[in-house]
């Protein structure tokens, strides 16, 4: 039978574990990407017809402040669909604002460019342009509260990616200060802040979930979803991301039926977002696995695999093959497990990626065959991979797994050392 830590540690998809970034891009070419999913600055979807209308207006407008506004709308609409196109227009927004001497447009252009870099995982470049946006906003006394909120939020998100949590809390507190000190009589300010404060609670929920503080994570994610629902954003990608987080937290609390409710909600109501749908399908299949419904889990993994292949998402495809390998191994289907792990391993090799969970699965495969030298090899690789990405959860489970391997090999000294590290 598979060891408990592998049973509890299939590939989970929700947020990035550096250096991988999950980008909410609809066309995922063979990138390794899995990004801080959907910390959306924009909550509307832009169809091709609307984009064509925007581009037509853009081409016909003279070079003035109105055209700058049109360009910004194009950037916002394409950020999650064609990120390179969004960045191209963000740069044009900066150039035009500078040309017509429009400081506010220049500040917002820097902001949009910073966010484009952020979603491409270029965190240092993101920080540079976010700072430029804030500097110009302050220097010219624009008091653009929307810009300021985005600056604080995405600065916090950058530091979340860097795992510098004190800075994350600093910037989320800045967001809450803006919200609490808003002019509640101003319809415009209420609209800006009510639509955006929900994602700040979401970011805090993500941080607390990483800390293993699941009750605090749950509290913040529920606040996020409540605010989004109250402001008519219950069907937005941001709400979908929050529901996904809630499902993950409930799964970690072993409230599996509640977790399924959240994942099913996303799959039913967010079908326009293929990436979010795929992630929720993957997480739903893991819940089925934890409920020991192995055959159902495998069927669902296959559905996820089909969608990943449709999206040309090689990373998720490898994850599904690996998860199926673990599932088949749990059922004692050695050939199917080996075939699945082999396909996962080939894709990970092509992507030049080492996944701790894949290594754990391979280790457990050899553990069930009592081939302990091979088991130890993959346990070592799993620990190295998790520590290289500062993934504490995977690291702890890797040490727990390896201590059991050493114990079975009769190396009690190393087994005790690993158990102490796991416990710590």
C-alpha cells in the first residue's frame, strides 16, 4: 500500500510555488506556468467583438487623453488573454502619455506595465514600474486612489512570490487603511474600494493557508467571497479563485464534502475560464482520491488530462499522468502506475522541471515493490526539489517519507534525524 504521506500529497494546483508561476492565460504554450491565480485587477471578460471595437476606436482617435484611456482598457482586457499584447499596449500608453505630457496617464501606464511584468513572473521589473507609478501619482498630487490601491496590492503580491511575508502584511495593511479611510459618501470611491478589497482578503487567505493557519485562511477567504458577491462579482474570475482557495482549505481540514461543493460551483459557473475550470477539476479529483474513491479519481484525472491537452498545457498534463500513477499504485495496478509515471517523467524532463510530488510518487512506487535503493533515490530528489522552491509542506512530507525508508533499511540513526527534521 502507498505510504500515508504520498496519499496526502498528490499534485495540488492552486497557487505558484516558486519558481513556477501560474498565469491565467487562455493560451498556455509549453510554459511551466502556474501563477498566483487570478489576483485580478479586472473582473470583466473581454470578448473578441469588444476588443475589435476598442481597436477600431483606438485607430480612429487622435493622440490625446481619450486615446490613452482607450489603450488602458485594451491592456486590461488582454492581460489574461494575450499578455504580450497587453504589455505592448502598456508600453504604447507610456509613450503616448509622455509625448502629450499627460502625467496621470504616464503614472497609470507605468502601473499597467508593472502589472504586466508581474503576471509574467518578472518580479523585479514589476516592482520598478509599480514604484514609478506611485512616485508620479504622489509627485503630481493626482490622488488616484485606484492606482494607489493597485500599487499596494501588487507590491504585496510581489513579496508574496518572494516569500517575504512581513512585507506582504505591510502592503495589505496599506490596502485596508485606504479602504477604512475612504470617503464613504463618494459613490466613485465606494465603487473602487468595494470591488477591490475582496482580493486583499484573498491574498491574506493564501498567506495564512501557506502558514498552515487554516482557520484564519478560511475567515479571510469567506470575507473575500462575501464582498465579491455583495458587489455583483460572484461569477468573476476573482470569485472563482476565492472559491478554489476555500475548497483547498476545506480539503486540508478534511471537510471533503464542503470542498466538493466549492469545486463543483466553479466547474458549473465558471466554464468561460478554462484555466480556472482545469484547476478546480484537478483539485476535485484529489478530493475523490482522499475519499478513497480511487476509480472515480482516475476517471476525473483523465478528464483533466484531456482539458490540459486541449489547452496545450504540458505542465498540467504531466501532473495528471503523475497523479494517475499514484492512484493506480494505490489500487495495486503496477503496470498502469508505471506507464503513467513514465509519461509524466518524460514531460517533466522535456520541461526541465523536477517536481517533488512526482518524485514522491515514484519513490512510493518502488517502496511498494520493496526496492529501497530506488525508493531512497527518489526520496532524496523529492526533498531537494521541495527545498529549492521553499515548499515547507512538501519538504516536511519528504522528510517523513525518507525517515520511513531509512527505518525499513535499518538505518535508525538517519531515520531519527529525518523524523526530527519532519517534526520541526
